[in-house]
């Protein structure tokens, strides 16, 4: 083969090669498809999402270590699509968690407020609550009622799946309406519905003031009030216990955080009052109880 012929063959091979697949790009130049964004924080609609909601204030979230909202609500039996009634929500500490969560999970949040006819404070607190939680895009449509010694039903009969009350029993005893409130809860709940109670706990070995003027209540008394109207005690939890709390403070439970009282109710705060040991205790020791309204018994099946 002549040199010219050999050169021609090489040239033909080069031309043929140029008509084939392109040379692969260096690894560094290979385009990489965009990865799907990684979600930040808990999934929308989860209870963790509601507890960590950016709409909650830093001050409220600082109390989570004492009030344990996620674990408490799980113990109480919170589920999607429920109708939940919270009793005397005050400024809405739990409303900020419950209402958005229920909105995202096809449920309904209702609040039984203080009776505005009782006092100017009750009226102002109720108006403030309605204004603060009127954003339906965030909180859904909140229905309200009142609970007092003379109030009518707090929700349509047998309409609620879950009734929640946080640290209110002592106030009902002070007003002489302990039995009435539990009867109202029973009437509002569906058969099989749940009442969940969190309350400052007085050791059963101590004497119970009928008016609960210290803010502390015996667990046995709460059980008795519930049983008297037909509730069945189901379970208790130590979620909100604080064994440092001796329940014998000079200004009752309100001596402790977050109220931090240094004088009697209505008196001028005492700047010389030594708060150190009470602040070290933290918030109160609390019972967390779950009761159930008995369900409708099914008739026996004929064989």
C-alpha cells in the first residue's frame, strides 16, 4: 500500500468518526437536573407544625416546656376531623395550636368563653379573643359560646368529640359551679367522646378547701365531679407533673411563674418579696386526666 493510499484511509476513518456520537463532556460539565426542594420544618398539618407555628409568640413558646402541648394533646386523644371545644381559653394559648391544626385537618374548634355579663374583665377578654382569632385563613371559623353558673348549653347536645380544659377547675369551685360544668361537658359530648382535664394538683393527703382558694385541687375531687355526671375515668398521665412544687405557697399557685404574685389578690406587689425559691420551682405540678362519656351500647346480634 502506497503512502498516499494509507493517508487516505486514515483521513476517511477520521471523517467517519466525526459523523458518529459526540465526544462525552467532562464530568464537571454534565448538567445536573434540579433536585426537588427539601421541606423546611414539620409537615404542614402535623401537630408538630402547629406547635412550632411562626404565628405563636416567643413568650408563649417558652412555656411549652411546662405545658407540653404536643404530648398533652396526643394523650387527650386529639384526632383529625374532630369537633373540639376548649373551655375558658383565656388569651388563647392553646387556641393558637388547636385552631390552625383543626383547620388543616378538617376539624372544628369551638371556645366556651367567660360570660361577658359577669364582669367588665370577662367582656373585654371575650372581645379580645374574638378579635385575635378572627383570621379564618389561619384559624378557620371559630364558634363561641359562654360557660357560667347560669349559662345554657356550651355546644349543641352530643356534638363534640373532645372537650378540653386547662387549669380551670379551681375557678369553678370558687364560683360554686363545679357540678354544673361537668354536667355541661357531658351533655356537649357525643357518646364515646372524651373530656381531658389539666389542673393544679393538691396532694390528696392535704385538706381540700371547698373554694380552692389556693388554686390547687385534689385529683380525687376531679374524679368525683366527673363520675357524678356519668363520665368514666380512663387514664392519667405524668406529662405535666412537677415534683418540685409543694403546693403550699404564700399566695397560692399564683406565687409561681408565670403569674409570680408577691402580694395578695388586689394588693400592691411587694418589691421586697424574695422570689428566688419560687422561680426555681417553675410552674405548678399538674394532673392530666382523660375521661370518656360511655358510648351507646349495641343490642346483641341474633344468632
